[in-house]
C-alpha cells in the first residue's frame, strides 16, 4: 500500500521539485494549495485547497497522511510583510502541528533554514548544535528560528519530528521564480549591474528533495540536519554565468558600506522600474555576515545527502529558465 505524503508549500520552489520526486518514487502525494497552479501541471497530486491559517483545510491535509512535509514559508528580505511573515512562519507552523496531532500524523518533516541560526562571524565551524536566533532583528531569521523551536518542542513518542535546514536554494522548476532565481535571471540578462562581495552556501533543490525523501524513513525523530553545499560570493557566481551569456554580467563591485548607503536609491529605482527589490538592509546583512563553514556531515552520514557541484546546479538552473523563456 502506498504511503501518503502531505506537502505544504506545494507550488513553491522546493514543493514543485519535491512533489515531482515523491510521485516518481511511488508515493501518494497530497498537496496544500491556495488555487490551481501551472506549477503542478502534468502532475496528479491530491489537492487540498487552503492555507496555513485554515484549520479545516489543514486537518483535511493531515487526515490519513503518514508523513507531512512542511515547506511553506514566506521568505522576506525586507520589512514590508512583517505581519504576514510571522503569521505564516510561526502561527501557520503552530496550526499545522495542531492539525497533525489531531489527525494522528506519525511524522512531521519541517523545513527551517540555516538563516535561523545565530550569526557569529568568529565561528569557524557551524553544525546542528549552533543556537537558534529567536531574538534576531531580521524578521525572516527570527520567525524561522521560532517556527523551528515550536516543532522541536512538539516532539513526543507518538509524534516524530525532523528538522531540515537548507542553505541558499538553487535549481530547476523555479516557476515564480524565487528571490535567488530572480537574481540569477537578472545576472544572466545583464540587469544586475552592481554586486557586493558577500555570498552564500548554495545547495541544489534536487539534492535537498532527495534528502527529504530519505528522511521519511531514515531520519531520526528530534534531530535536525543541515543541508548545505558550496560557498561562493556573488562575484564568483557572476563569473560562472558569464561564459553562458552574451551580456556583461560583472560591471562593478561595491563595498558593503556603499551598498547600505545606496538602499534608498535602490528602493526608488525598483518602484520606477517595477522590479523586485533584491538589495535590502536584511539581504545585505545576510550576505555580509552569513556563515561560510557550514557542516552537512550529519545529513551525509544519516540521510545519504550528496550535494552536487555548484557549476552543474547553476548550468541546470539557467537551462531551465531558458527553456521557460525567462532569459534574454
């Protein structure tokens, strides 16, 4: 008999890849969606309409599900959506935990983020023991930390919980696209003329989804697993993209102090052009202070997590965007 796996955030970047992979491996997939979406075109998951504020929909999602995978979140790099970010990332997670317990779900796999960790630039090694930053001034960082804490506190012998903490996610089937996807598109199209020297640890969405599916049976309840890849700054990413496009990708690199001073002008430009704001105080802080030495040893040993080379991920991602008409 097929196991039923329920997924929140089904139309997001991780959800779109995860549902494809789950269906391909023989699971019955149940997906929480707000409305019909092109993201799931060609797939046939059982659709439950609603969101994380709808307790009736959450109970329907959980009813009869063996495992719930919670990928839904609002990723915010600004201060415009603070209430919505908290309601989704914290209150929504609380609502889902309640529905899982009421409907007898045996295992919840919760997506957190390495951004939920306390940032200490002096740290030379970061793993699952690093503390959560539940008092961060950055709304996304704080709410992901609070949501993760809620999940861990909910664990019991009858309700297993596992936390997965990915780094910066890149890869195909990025329909919306994500903030990282938007950045890559702008780089490729020569529309991101100014870069800063900071970077992220980048990880392929397909590697994350493979580890997630392995966690269904191999993950240990009450444990967290960091899913990270290769660290590279934005200049390195741009230089990797350059051979793939005729546009000039790297034009100028400015120091962080200058980038912070330029935020008001960047905001004004985004309003005039209708573009999404990628450089904000929050995003610059994460770029400047984010960890470089993140360890995925635990996920590698327990979940068989195998991050592929960044160059392959980047090429596959841009190929997918090109096939979907988003590269000029």
